[in-house]
C-alpha cells in the first residue's frame, strides 16, 4: 500500500471516528514495511489518543529503531510480540527469526516506556518451556504473557485433527514436522472436540466478529473486508492446490470460491485506492454478506462465516480465551423472559422444552451437558418447576452436576452461571406444605457454591457463579396484579455477566444478589 493511499486513509476527520488501528500481517509482518515508522508517526500526529496495536515476531531492526517506535506510540498503544519458545525452539515455527534479537528488541521497546505483551503459541516441541518463558517475560517487563492454543492442526476439508504439520523449504522438501501439544490444557478446544456434521454450517448462528466489535480489515492491496479470513480465501494456496489445511468443498459455489466471487463483484466499491473508506462502508457488499447468514450453505450462505464465526467450531477464538467478546454462550430456557433476552444479546445457542430438550429428562440432561463442552459460558437458567409436580425433579441442580462432571473430565475452562431466586433466602415454615420452589433453588445455591469452591481450591479450571435475582422486569411480571413498576432490568444482569466473565482468570465471583425496592419512586 502506498504512502499516498495511507495518507488519505488516515485523514483527521476519519480518525475522529476510529478507536484503534491494528497492524497485523496476514502473510507477513507489518514492521518490514520500509516506511512503517513514518506511517505510525503520521498516524500519531493526526490522532494523539488513537490506540495503536501491533502484532509482530520482532525479528528485524535494531534496538534504536524499536525505541523510536516506542516513543511514537507512547501511552496509547501496545505491541504483541509473538515468541513461540526459547532460544532452541522459537525458530522452529518463527522461521529465520533469531530469539536473542527478538528479546533485545522487545527490551528496548519496553525500556523506552511502551507497553508489550508476549504471545506464546504452544506446540509439542515447546510445551515444556511455557513456565520458563512466562518467568522470563516478567523479568523483561512484559505486561502480560498469553498462552495461545493453536487451531492450525484442524483439517478444513475432513474436519478432523492432523497429527503433524510438515515444514518445507523453498524447494518444497519437508525439513521437519511440528506437532500439536500433548498437554491437554494447551490444546485447542475445537480441534480437540471436533465432531461437526455438515448440516451445522447451514444451521449455526453467526456471531460476526467484525459486527460485534465494529471493525474492518484493510488489506495490503487496499480492499476493505470484514476480516482477514476473507483475504485468506483469496490467496491461501489451499484454495488452488493440494495444501494443508485443505479447502472444504462448501467454500465453493459452481467451482468458484464463494468469498472471492462476492469480493470480485464489488471490488471497485471496496478498494480504498479507488474510493474513500466512508464510501467503501456504504457498498452493497456488506449487505450481501449479512443477508447470506439467513440462508443455507449452497443457497447463498458464506461457508467462511459459518466456519469461523459459528457457535461450536470456534478454533480461531479458542486460541486465546482472554478475548471475552468472542465467547460463545449456551442458555437453557431460552424461549422467553431472561433466557431469551440473554440468548438474543449474546447471539447464543440454547434449549427449552419448546425446542425438544427438557432438563427433567436424564437423557436430555446428558445431551445438554455434552453440547455445553463447545461453549465458553453455560447459563443454567431454566427452572423445572415445583418439585412436587410429576414433571419436575430438581432438574436445574441435576443439570449443573452433570455439566460440572463433564467439564471436569475434559479439563475445560470457561464459566458456568446459575440463575437462582431471592425466594430461597427467606426461611418459611412448611405450612400448609413445603414451598418446594424455595427448596429447589436453595439446593442450586449450595451446589453452585460447591462448584465455585472447586475452582478456588484448584480442582477445576472453570469458574462457577450464582446469580440470585429478585422480581424481573419482564412482560410476564408486568402482566401480574402485584406489579408495582419495579423489577430487575435484564440489561443490568447482562452487564454483570459481561463483567464476571472478564475478571482476571485467577478470580471467581462466587455469587451475587439483585434485590429490588418494589415501592421505589425515584427517577
């Protein structure tokens, strides 16, 4: 991309509406651009507080160059150094990158006062070095050390996991192979548990990362796209020849790559060498992409969207679980009230009796628990009704126990959220009979806190939180005679869930209670 194009792209008026500019190479490294420092300097001059974010292997230039870059970026930015091992292993994946040079460059950048993170992709050949690398990152001054669980070993064509990946020289000869980690905690959840039927890609909800986070990708040639996965469809060798990780046949329509076909249709409208960013964003290209999600594969739905941003097969987002906006949610009782609201807000999956899954049925509990392995956050919301009825049996507790069991067996990380009621906080005499709703919810409270204790004591890697709610502000509550105009706002519950899944990974919020003043008259 020319400096002239970048100069026009980073117009002052445009930058007023931009929070972050992220430099990341799909097929290279941004720091090898001959004018990269000048590009970043001009960007900073025009937008003093825009966040400048860079991904790099850090393997070129000298410490003076890196100190200069740090001074330009200042307090509003960060560089992620992708260092996958130590001196004897980093070069096995980061070809021709000298470890000591990377470390010297990172030290210079950090000493100049800038922020840096160490990303470590785990393979079999470096899995034994994670703790040592983490300690080294602390000594150097990295703000954070992040383990990345690679999804590279997923065969896109067969939807199975590769045992190894050949590393070839320029003559196409295999020099050695890299293998996935054998330590379970470092394995990618999607590649480890992949069990996807072709129909999934027509049925799954699509949680588009570009839409969720209001961002676009601008390629080196100037195309404005929703993500770099669209760019991969244009240039990855796997779409043109027999190359790993393969190309799924669903990527093609009448023998032509579907993504390429759509891009070519609107190419002139989304090329910033020929138009402005504002005009590119108004192209019908975006409408066609979004409308495709309402269709099925073979009838207009884009396979790449379902493959990358669907609900269960999320190998990209499984690489780094600190990215909470990419979490996938499963909500029980998602047909009405709070369950429906949360499912809609999170573009989540879920179940209810109306969808054919009943938490009072042991077989259904087994199915729900097994499905829950594919999600990051499981919200145990559906209540099975008073236990003295013939269709109820403390199902919410039974479901929690089964999900806990299967998550523990699979060394899963993530979050279980149990929805309870303040009704169980008041102890009443069983006259004329037990108020069994209170008893069932009290059982859920205790079981949930036991699960939270398992995380606190290092028994499991997933966190469990109990949310106890007073009367909700829902259509059902508003229809009742005792409605006073006050109830818990569903949005506040969603905001709290956003917070609790984002707290530091060593912390679990055991429980939270939402009380309501029913007679509140304030504005």
